[in-house]
C-alpha cells in the first residue's frame, strides 16, 4: 500500500494512491500530514506535532486532537482498510506517530537528492549529467511550500527549501554558462535577480552572461545597481568575487570569453538496476550543505575562470586559501571593510562638506547633501537635501516678503531661528555622520564590552563561513569548526556537529544535558546531520532551542571518497 502512495509539498499539498488523487481533508489535518511527511520513516512525538501545528495557542487536549486528525488521515491513506484492522501506513509507536512510506514518495526528498547529485556530478566534471539532474529536480518545484501553514516549524522548513531551490537555480545557470549557453540566460537571470535581489551569485552570473553576449555596458550597469542596493539597504559593498568580475569586465579580460561548446565526455551508462551508491553517489545519505561539497579525484578539465569563489570548482586538489586573504581575515574583526572610494577621499569629502555647512550658516546644507545623494545615488539623501532646500527657501521668502517698517513677530523670529538652526547645526552633524567610518566609531561607543566581543565573534563566524564557501580546503587547512584541535585561526566559536567528538557537543549553548546527550547518541546511531532542521527533527528539539544553535553549528558532510571510474 505505502509503495503506491505519492505526496507533493513543493507547491500545493497533494497526494495520490496509484493514479487516484486523495482528498487530504481540512487544513489542520493537512498540517499534521505535512509534519509527518517531513519525517517520513521516522517517528514524530505527539508534542512535536502539537507545537508545529498550533504554535501560538495549542489546544488544551492536544494529543486527543492529534489523534482525531490521525484517524482521518488513516481513512484517507488506507481507504480499503477495515475499521477493525490495524493501520499499516500511519502507526503509533512508543516514540510517536510513524508514517511508513519510503522517503522517495515525497517530492521534497527527491528534489533535495537530485540537487545533491547534481552538485556532486558537477564536482566530478560531468557537466551534462549534472545539468540534466538539476533541471529534473527543478521541474519538481511547483511553488512555495506550506503557504497555508504558520509557525516557526513550517517557516524554518519553508526557508530551507526555498534556499535549496535558489542554490539549484544558481547551479543550473553555472552549468549552462560553462556549456556556452549564455545567450539564452539573460532573460531568465533578470527574473531570478528580481526574485532574489541580494544573492550575489545570481548577480555574478547575470553580469557574466551580459558580458559574454557583447553587452558590456549593461553588465557594468547591473553591477552599479547592485552596489547601490547594498549600500543603501545594508551599508555594505559587493563581495570580492563580484568586485573582481567588475574589474575584469572593465579591462576586457580575455579569460571571460565564453568557452567553446564541446561534445560531452562519453560516460558509460549505469547498468540496469544499479544504484546511486554503486556510482559513488550516496543518494540515501542525509542532506549535505551544497556549498561544502568537494570531491577529490583525478584531474579533469577545469571550468571557465569566470566565476571565482562559487561553484564546485575544478576537480583535483582543493584550492588552498590564499595567504593574502588569511592575512586580511586575521585583522581585528571590527576593522571596517574596504570601500570602493579610498579612505582619504571620504575624509576629504567630510571635511569640505562640513566646512561648507558651517561657513554658510546652513544655507548651503541642501547642496552638500544633494551632492552626497548624487555620489551615492541615494533617493533618501535626495529627499533630505530637498527638505533642507525647502527650509532655506522658506527663510528667504519670509525675509523678502516682510515689510521694511514692521518688526518681525515672535512666531516668525522663532521659525527663522529654528529653520536656520536645523540647517546649520543638524546639517553639520548629518554631514559628519555620512562618513561610514565615523558612524561606525560613534556607534561603537555605546556598546558594552560583552556586546563588542559578541559582535567580533559574529564577524569571525561570518568570515569563516565565507572561507568554507569559497575555499573548501579551509575546512582542513584552518580546522574550522574543530575547537578540539590545535589551530591558530579564530573561527568565532563555530562547531562542525558532524566531526567534533562527543565532549564538544556537551558545550553546545542553551541545551539541556539530556538534549546534548541525545544529539551525540543519535549521530552515532544514524550518521551525520544535513541541516539544523534535520537535527531538530531527529533529536526532537523545540524551536526555541534550535534557533540558538543556528549561528554556531556547521553541517559539513564527511569527506567524500574518490569517484571511482565507471
């Protein structure tokens, strides 16, 4: 019976028995089924179902309500079962309710495994196989999952699946660029950039596709638009990989030319009945962070050098971490990042602008702020400059229109003082604080020692994750996530939950002793974890506990074995 069941949660929630669609019932019953589908083949405690389905106001008799919806699901999933016959698909065990279906019956599982296989084949140099696999995986996506369900449990799972889809879209685009198909990618990339506006990898691919299509000016404009967005919304600059591509486009780097399409390498087809495990691709293994997949094998043709820092990279010895990057990342964590404009230019602009406001008694504040608005292409600064201009204009109109022989009223005098004071004193402070270095320094004065230390450790963790993403060899070279090993690099307290020994797991924050012991035992019994959501589901951790772990845990897969020749 369970082999004939199929479920879809990537979009509208649907189910089939053979080719017959099933009516899954009311919304709460569907939510209970969704929780069970996300843990297909594993028991789910009743309390966890209640917390997931009723996150804010759980019913007083929660277990009884869950039992009622489970009974309804049993009737749906086993319509031919007699009421007196024990259920075979959805059963109750000592550990909770168990949905006895193969994980492949859920489209989300097939989607995750397809993306993982594509990433592994990409790392092995099998571009056409990887492209076919990731395309097939993306075809399973019918829309955002769990749109009708609320709560931390569904929000976290929805975010994880949406993030995985974004990775799959980036991987497919990267493979198509490597195959010389840039001409057909621009339109799709424009739509993806609108959907994921702050993903640098998509911006990188859009700029590269435009440049390869002979549209250099549009590629540079795409970079400028993204840089403006990051400055205005987040106060940061684009990443080094994107800045490097921008510089290479400016100087018409010949290495950015598209690769010559070639025939795909002949690979013997797998024998009938062969499994992914027989090909060195563990299809049934837990989900792994796609950014951390790296396969060591015999040398293979390297992908084009147009996308430094992303993708699987060339097969063979992993790229070592550049010494210059290590030196930069070992600077104090609070050091300001390098901006596009040199520091002396920003300082000179601040001095000249402040002097202009002071000497003009605020009458030229509007001109200075509008100048910054043009420099930074900021509509917010443009509005502020326009406001200063209206204040100065109102003072001028009031002064010109006043009769010569009449004294200024108290209200008019007060308005003149306030308007000029705002333009002069407030304008001076505004211009000074437009310098990002001064703004960061002033903001740091209000931090306590503990807050400053926490912020520095957070920055260290971000830097370490950046290294792992762009240079997988940093995992071994710098021992990131391994506080149990001697090392000189400070990763801010990251913990590779799949690699550290059990004593390190006993130091995880905000967990009880039993929860820490459960993580160690479950890892020993069932293997490594693929994500925080998987860890929470396997160890039955409440959402409040898992959120505190999100910032410190790494889920790196075990070092993969060499790809065996077919």
